[in-house]
C-alpha cells in the first residue's frame, strides 16, 4: 500500500501544477482566446502503474530464479543461502531483495543433500558438509550438551562439573560445531521427552528458558504440534526421523544459533 501511494502522489502533484499554470479568466482581449476558439476539456490519462514482480514462494524458487538469471551458479547459491541460514552472513549480503513468501529451508537442504550425492565441485561439497553439520547437528551432538528437563532443578553442586567458561560458550555452540573435547555434560539445552503410541519425540530448548514464562507458549505449541502430527501420520505408516529448528533473528538480522529451539522426532 505505501509503495502504491508513493507512486500516485507524484502523479497527482504534477496534474495540480499543470492546472495552476493554465490561463484563468482568459478573454478575447488577452489574445489567449479568440471568439472562434473552442475550449476543449481533455481528461488526463493516468500513467500506468508498474505491477511489482511476485516474490518467490520459497528459498528453492529464489535460488532457481537466481540461477536462471545468471546471477548465481548452483554452487554459489547453495553456499550463500546456507551461510545465511546459520548466521555467518546477514540477509542483506544474500541479496534477498523483497524476500520470499515461505521462509522455511527444507527444500534448500534437500538440494544441498542432492549436490553432495551428484555434485562435481569438491570444494563446494566440503563447504556444504560443514554448513549442513552446523545447521542440522546429530542427536549425539545435541545430547552432549543437554540434560533432561527434570534434572534442571538439581543444585549446581550435584551436577557434573562444567568446563571452564572460556572453553564452552552456549551462545556460540552451533557456530563452533558442537566441539567434543570434554566429558562432563554442559547443560546448554534441556530436553523434554514424550511418546505418541510407539513413536517418541524429544524437544531441545535453551537452558536459560527455564523459569521464563514468556517462553512457555513456544514449548507448549511445539509439543502440541508434534503430538498432532504423529497422531495424524501414524495412520499412513512408519514416521521417519524428523528434525526441525526455529531460528530466532538476533542483532543485524543474523540468526542467533545459540538461541535456536530444536525438535527431534
């Protein structure tokens, strides 16, 4: 709406100026009109307003459009968008333009996985492997930095001794690639477990969410969505393992990977 108004206002302003500059009360004596002159009223023709191009449905369509236009190669596009997803570059550097309608990245991950199987550029495959491992860590990697939610009430003296603060930083855990250089559990995440029929699920959320009532709705909605999905899809056969992340934008529109909430089925 704002863009449309911005286009219309300059046009109306020009028409008003044209009306103000036309002769008023002109008489034959002024020489502007003669007795034989006929005043004709010409309806101004509105200038056509350009129809904005529709934004891509999702990141997969966005990537394909960039490739078709010659702006990106497949390799450049996959690496750029995945780097944006994990927060290594801001969205502005990914040249998103007007953005996309659906901001989920499942299709993009599938394309990256396909490239790992069929791609020919080894450097790109190595980089995609690194990025995918950051974006979708293994359950083992998550469990190294997680404890069950019910254990969170245990006093610090009874918990496994944490490593030095300069060694493990939950804020940058994702960006650091879940380093496995210690034995004690460092509770960056708390885990909620549950079952629907024969299927189990785990919800991982930042440990500093505990006691924060403003985050309760997120956890409740997540669990309800999982339970509803499992209940629905169990009728169609085996439910395969699923992992999804909720990315929370931080400063400068970068994804704060340390504040991602995770669900693993």
